[in-house]
C-alpha cells in the first residue's frame, strides 16, 4: 500500500512537531550533548498490524537528515509482542526530540490498521466489504483512511464531494425521500451514485421506487437486514450501518449485505503499544 505523500500530510507532520517541541526540547537540551550519537529499536509491546513507517521516517527527516530509520517489517505486516518494527540511528538529541511525535503517529495508525484487519478477517468468507466512515479525528482523515486501506478495508467517502449520501436530516430538509433523490439526481453528475439511508421498510420501498443506487440500512437487527436484502433483491447495493463496531460482523455479513461501514475503525481507537528502546554509543 503506497503512502499518500502530499503537502497536506507533510504539513500535518510539521504541525505535530511544532505542537510538541514548542520553542525547544529543554530536557534534551539540558541533558544530552549535541555530539552524542545513539541507536534504538521501535518495539511492538503487543500484537498488531504495523502502519505508519513512512511517517516515522519523515518525522526524523524533517528534524535532521542525519537520522537513519531502517524498517525491519513491511507496512501492513502483522507483528507479535517483542518484534522489532524499525531501527533508528543518528544524533541522540534529535531522536529524543522526535520520539513522541513519531510514536503518536505510528501507534494510532497501527491501531486503525489492526482493528480494520480484524474486521476484514471476520467477514473473509462472505461477499461483504468493510468500509470506514467520515468519523475521523479532524485533520487526520487522510492518514486514518490510509491506515484502513493498509488493514485491508476500503474507504467510504473521503469528503462531501465524493458521493451523494442522503441521510435522515436531508430527507426532512428536502421534504421527503424521493424529493431528495430527485433533486440530487438533477444536480449531480451522471458519474455520481446516490445512496439513501433507510430506517424502515417503507423507506426501503421508497428508495427503490426512485432508483437509489445504494441503500444504507441504519441500525437494523439481523432479521431486519435479511428481510431487507431479500426485498432489495439486487436492485441496489446494500450497506449495513449503525454501531457496527459493537456488532458481530460475521453475522451481519451473513445477512447478505454488500457493504458494512464501521465508524469505530477510526473514531474510537486505543493506540497500539509500541516503544522505543534507546542506547548510546551504538549498542543495541
């Protein structure tokens, strides 16, 4: 999976460094000689899927080109507790100053990739596809969605221009479901699909009558989803949504839905436990 390098992500990394360093790392400045060299290892403290190695390297590249980061696993690789993720060498002061920002990115993105991989594996023997949502930490969406792809999932809309998704409040504001779909179809390019959120079977029938391309089943039970899939009968793609992070995804997939959108992949993640073991004078 190719890391989506662009100026926006680079500015995000630079902003994280400015936020953490402020006017200077006074602890390192007071205790570590600028001439001191060090080596270290980024070590997994629990099993998971590694994501963020290009960002790890970029953090230290932005601080000092003399720091060398050597990955010991690949992006998207599964690791066990105790595995070495990457090695680092260079000026000790620079490594210490960049350590927290590098770990913050690596731990967060690895956690997203890990949770996504678990979700994908749960539905592996079904046709269902695991997707993310727009429920991301503000400013981190590009990286979060990259981590979902590294974990084997797919991305739903990145931003509001990617597709038309008519939800409950749109339906109210437009004066009705079919009114919303009609207005959307008149305004949209022929290349854009129209998805409609449905909470009831009456809404599913209405969405089908106005030829919605995708119907999102919102917070339905397993039996309701089975019934909805049978009712739709291939006339639209079917997406299951609503607290999917707390559901049995294999059971959801068994209802026959095409897509399962899981906001929890990105909005309620516990950082993966990764640490940097650091020694002076090149001793590992």
